[in-house]
């Protein structure tokens, strides 16, 4: 019983790390997509 609590934080840390990695990847993809859309719109406006 005393050994399980020490093992739980490591598993929790791994889960949090996985969630943080997933959360970091999605915003970057959204920012890249938004930046591409913005560049395309600006190019269309100025006729480049």
C-alpha cells in the first residue's frame, strides 16, 4: 500500500506531459494555418 502512492505521481506526471505536448502541437498548427490564410488574403488584396 505504501509503494503505490509513490508510483502514482510518476504516472500522473507522464499523463500531464502527454497532455501538454498535445496541447502545444494543436495551437501551433492553428497559428500556422491562420498565418497562411492571412498571407494569402493580403497577397490577394495587393495583387501579388
